[in-house]
C-alpha cells in the first residue's frame, strides 16, 4: 500500500506552548484511523497540522502522490455553495440531479428536504450537508474532527454507514465510541503532556476495542514508542505492544526527555499500585459507560442549540448552554479519570 500521509519529527505549538513533541506517524491507503486521547492532549492540534492549517515548529507533513485531503473542522466555519441543499451538492460534485438526490438520501435529505434553503438549516442539518459536500469532492483522504457533533442517532448511523462504504482513507477525532468501534481499524493514541513536558503519540495496530484490552494488559504510548525504537522503557514490565504486528511506522528515540522516564517525569505524582484485571475492567467499564452517556447527551444538546427557535427563547437558550457546559466539564472529568485509571492497568 502506498503512503498517503507521513508525519516526521513534528513539534507542534499552540498559543505559545509546545503541545506535542517528536510525532512520527505514517498513513497508508485504505487505513481508517481513530485519533484518540484525553481532552486537551492535542488531538485537534495534530489533525489541523496534518491538514495544513497549522505549521509545525519542527518536522514535516508529507502528502503522498495522488492524495487529495479533505478537512472537516470541529468548529464549522466554511461556507456552503448554492442556495439550497441540492444546489450545494450540484456545485460541489458536478453531478446530475438524479444521482445528487440519491446521494443526499444517504445523508437523510429526502424529497422536498433537498430544496430547503441552506440559510434555514438547523445545526444537525448543516452538519449532515457539510459531510455530504466533503464526501462528494475529489478528496480521497478525509480528516474529520468530531463529525458526529450536532447529529442525532439516525444521522450518526447514516454517517457510520457512509464512512464504512466510502473508498477514502480516514483520520477521525471523535468521542463517539460507537463510531470508532464500527468504522476505524487502527488508532493513533495521543498522550497528554505533564507539567512542562509536551505530549506524544504512538500508533496502535488494531481497533478501538483491541486497544482497550491492550491497555488493560499494560499497553502504553511510552512502551509502544520504545518498542518501535528498539528498546524497552525503563521500569515497564507490562506489554509493550497491542499485538506486535506491523512495520515500524512511528518512533521516538528512547531516552529523550518526553518518553516518560528521566527528566520529563519530574513532578509526576507517585503511581498507585496496579489493579487486578477484573477490578480494572470493572472500573474502566463504568467510566466508559459514563463517557458514552455524556457524549450522547452532548450531541443532543448541540443539536437542540442548533434549532433557530431556541435562539429566540432566551430562557431555554441559557438553560441548554448551561447544561452543555456542565456536560463538557463532566466529560473532561471522566476522560481524566480514565487516563488516571489507565496508569493502574494490570502488569
């Protein structure tokens, strides 16, 4: 398989702070990659760098020959072509009306829905149309940041079906566990920095569920990076890889300050003792259930906030906005709890 995208030695800064250090990853044609990690770890920053929206301090991103990227930002800013839903697809894809209608039906725009003015679309409808427009462009590498934002359950299911069937190579950032499990066949795991130490990332050659199992068995970003660099990290007695397969596509030289031991570990709190496998899986399961529930509620609130009628009702707008802030905070706490618990994975 040909290399669609290669990132080598990336140092990425955001708002004057080094967020990610020495990131090296490679993407082959046909790969469906989930970019995962806790809130604030730098997932969106890394995706924006790969999309060319941000320039790295060091290193480079190289797009392969005949590769055309298409980027969907988490904060939807791009304008949509045409006056109506149908116009937008006709303009973006240069297709006939019949095929355009059939294509839009996959994104739940059916019958008279295709004639709805773009200016009158709700938040969820706009998200569906933006995804449809991106999907009909010549892009064969899709970089999607939270594509299920504002989507209800039927729309999420339609998106999952489209991504599974589309021939495009994919990198997706999402909190939607179902999307990650059903669509992505491998992961890039981003680990947040601690103190002044920036974050790092490593690939995992397997799907979301396999990664969760590997974490329970001791898989870590530091261990995977050290394995790919040809050395075991000091003090790591757990599994160093999800399955040990695959060519070396990413690596950070062992012994660098950002590899989890040595100077960069200064200031880290003392680790609690490892849990048994049963206790770990029971506790991690509860946290993941909370994350799924909170993620669904977040999508419901974002969908409600996209309703033009809500913006004319100040009381309801304030209530929904306040609840969304609470849900965001709870989701961040759940992700931090998951990260803390992963440090106690069985060895």
